[in-house]
C-alpha cells in the first residue's frame, strides 16, 4: 500500500461530488483553473466578507474561508446545488481542528449570492462517518486508474468534463 496522503478539504468535498474528480485532483490532474464556474466562485469569495481575515491554511491541509473567535468556521459557497458536499466539507474542518485541540463550536455555510446561511454542527456519529470516509478516500486516490465514469447531472458544468467525455 502506498503512503497515505493528507486529505484536503477540496478532496473531502470532491468525495461527495464525484469519486473520479477526487481521484484526478489527488493524482495531480487539476483542471479547475480553466473553469468559468470555479472562477465565478473565486470572485464571489473574494468580494464577500472583505473585512474578515480569510483563507486560513492549517497544516497545509485545510483552507478555511474565515474563522470568528476561533469558535465558528465560515465556508463561502457560490450556490446550494451541491449542499451535501459543502456540509460534509465543513464538518471535516470542524473534525480536523478538534483533533488538534481547537474546540470549534459550529460552522456556517454562507451563500452570499442568494443571501442565505446554514449552521453546521458535528456529532459523534458524524465523526465516525468522517473516519470511514477518510479511509474510503485513501482507497480511491491510491487506485492505479480513476474510478469508472458515472454520468451525473453536474457533469456538464464540471471542470473535468472534457477529460471524462472527450
């Protein structure tokens, strides 16, 4: 078995979006810089919450959009279309920090474009699920080939569309 890679927040998010995208990203095939949707998301992130100290990188693994009083994490998202992935990414951030003795109370998903927010909490059951997911992610990213293509509703907007379909 190969050495375990640190699981980044993006990798955890991609686990819920598409296992093939996760594999590609973790194995150095990164196509997000050419995606218009990713660019729009970055612009929303940059123009929102400008008074906050943003993009806090921890252990070269997770990149938190911003933190209030080292108790509440905020993750800024463009839209709610892949909300389950965003919720679990935020739970992973809380888990990651709690494992380092930083007692995060909760997370908040911010959707500035639609002026909505959602509170996210981490339960003991969530922690067990995160540990299972982390193991699953390691298995996926260490495969020699990417997982088989699954046709999903989001594929046409994905930065990896041409990689998968052409």
